[in-house]
């Protein structure tokens, strides 16, 4: 995890929670292109290939929990 920047962690958490790049950009006050770049970088660094893998990683590393994900389903 040391390879991932703080901003990439913020993006990773939001991706795991199902937020779109556009919403993440708005929340972090950056451009969508910046979010796309952070997302691509963190996925490359962590060898994650899709959103499901990002979500699994975030759960396994305590970045999100089942309660967070259940709230999305409601």
C-alpha cells in the first residue's frame, strides 16, 4: 500500500463504494481526467483489473466495510 498515494487511496475508496468518476471528481474538486489517471495508476500499482477487484481490495484492507456497501444497496 505504500506505493499508493493518499489521493489514490481517496479515489480507491470512492470507486469501491460505487461512485462514478464524475462524482469522485466533484467530491475531490478535481477534473474527471485527474480521477481517471489516479484510478488507472492505483489499479496498475496494485495489479487490479476491474472495479470488483478494487472493491475486494478495499474491503480486505479495511478501507470500506459491509455496512458501507449495504447502505448503497438501499
